[in-house]
């Protein structure tokens, strides 16, 4: 199954296979506590770094 990313250089959406995707958590401290954002990172065939933010449910499912 592939996940769809938007490639800014190509100005179009690209499909990346799940085996080439890395799961990442971005944490930052706020006045109300720690905020965690979940994302998928990949690299396109032309070398462009791709990032797609997602929900915790999608993050856990992959």
C-alpha cells in the first residue's frame, strides 16, 4: 500500500511505498504541556524530502 505525498518541486502528488516511509514524532513544550505531532517522512526519486502530517490513529496503523 502506498501513501500519497505532495512534492513541491514537481507540483504534484506522488505515491510512496510504505517500505520507504519513516514514522516521526515532533514534540514541543508549550505553556499547557507537551504537544506531539505525528508525521510520515520519505524521499522522492528526485531526492526531494517529503513530509506528511497525520493523525495518531494513522500513525499507529502504519
